[in-house]
């Protein structure tokens, strides 16, 4: 009983299992879309939205399968540690990009607020835009 529980926990810890499940679900979605395309009986492959979505999911599925096959590189004594180090560096890079995103949002909000304040100062209720318009010629 303890072995089975421990085995299930091990299956949940492995990231590749999640990727396998996502790949299988996308493949099932592709099959459903293809059956729906066939059942509609359009026959025209052009301007067929269901078929187009199936092709998009097929492309994503191929990308995930290539990522899955890259797990075989972990067995190499040379490439395996490099791949693990690269995965950890990508996590650090993601944290840096999230911080950069917050900085961009903060400065964008400040600049937008300054722009709105300046534009509200330049409204025609202050009669300044009419005077400026005279001299723009």
C-alpha cells in the first residue's frame, strides 16, 4: 500500500508526465476537430475554421513532442547536466522578465498619468489652445 502511494507521488513530481498528458489531450482534441470537420461535410479545405484549428493544435503538438524527445538527452553524461542547468537558468530568466514587466508597467502608468495631466491642462476651457492655434500658421 505504501509503495503504490509513493509511486503515485513520484509520477506527479516528474514534469515529463505532465507534458505527456498535455500532448495526449491535444491529440484527442485534434481527433475531435477532424471528426467534426468530416461530420459537417463541407469537403472544402479552404476557409474551414475547424480544420485550421486542428492544424494549429497539430503544430503545437509536434512542438511538445520534440521537447519530449529531448528528454533522451538527459541520459548523456555531457549534455544531461547542461540541460538541467539550462532549465534552472530559464526559471531565473523568467523571474527577471516578470520583474522587468512590472517595471515597464510602473513607468508606463506614470508617463500616461503625466500625459493625461498635461492634456487636461491644454483643454479649450483654459482658452490656451485657441491662442496656440492662432500662432501655428
